[in-house]
C-alpha cells in the first residue's frame, strides 16, 4: 500500500519501508480507522437519537395501557429503541460504530431521566452488540437493505431476550417467545428498513459528503 518509486533500486533495503508496514507509518489512514469527523458525527447522531429514546420511553406508559390485555404486543414498540445502532453502522461504516451509537444514545436517554432508569444503558449495550454483530459478519463492507433489516432484526432479538430476563421473567414462555419475535419484527422494520431509507435520504442531500456513506443514495438496495 506504500507509494514507492519504481526507479529507486539503489536505495538500501534498510532505508525503505517494508511492504507490510502499517498504513499510519506512510501517513495514510487505514480504511477502517476512525477519523475525528467520524467520532463527531457518531456522537451527534447518538445525542439526537438519545433524545428520541427518552421521548420513546415516556410514550411507553400509553403503550402499556393499550397492550394491557395482551402484554407481549408491547414488543412491537421496541424498534424505536434500536435505531441508533443501525443508523450509526450505516453512516460510519466502521467497526464499533453501531455499538458506540447505541450505547451513547442510551446514556443520553438515562441522563435526561428515562422512565426505566439507568438500566437503559445496559439495554443499549445489549442492543448495540446485536446490530454490531451483523455488520461484523459482513466485514463492514455491505450496507444494503437486507443487511440493515437483519441488523435491526438481530438487535430486536437481543432486546427481546434482555427484556424477558429483566422485566418479564414471570411471563409464560409462550408470551416471552412472542415478545422476542415481535421485538425482532419491530427492529427489522423501524430500526432496519426506516434507518436505511433515512440514511439514503441524508446522502442525497449531501449531508454525508465527508463520510463513508456519502454515496449511499446511489448504492444498490440488494
């Protein structure tokens, strides 16, 4: 990857950089290495979504009333708490982005006074791991609609399992399983599909011009 002059055969081997030298040694940055702009944008996204998380948590009281007759249906509301990880992964496109954004958004939610208390930070960690795993499986190289939907789906599974172990331990297994399934569906649609559409729209405006997702609106969906 180093730029060398093909005519420089007279330069002693000891004076030339080895072919395996890290990119930073030649002044270049590895494609997956975070830049300052990546950290700034990921942080801004996380703070903004953290406010959404806080409002989403406040609205859960109404959802609990509506689903009182059959509580597992509340899993359909869960996708709103998963968008930070998927959006972060789709925009930054580097290792750790999904996890970073989901956790930081959860921290912001907690600081604003979430109805669920500080445990939302643990929830953010679990959910962020779910989305991060999907992007990692694809080597942080594919950011198509199916990948985004799968990231939201898996994050929803993680959310559902964590929720059953934290809040719904007393439920029958059938209810717990349905809650996980509905959480995964909500994650796929709200956090996966809608985040993918949103990132493409942002890319079209030029707002992502300095980021890896700057051409997202021209990329194939599948």
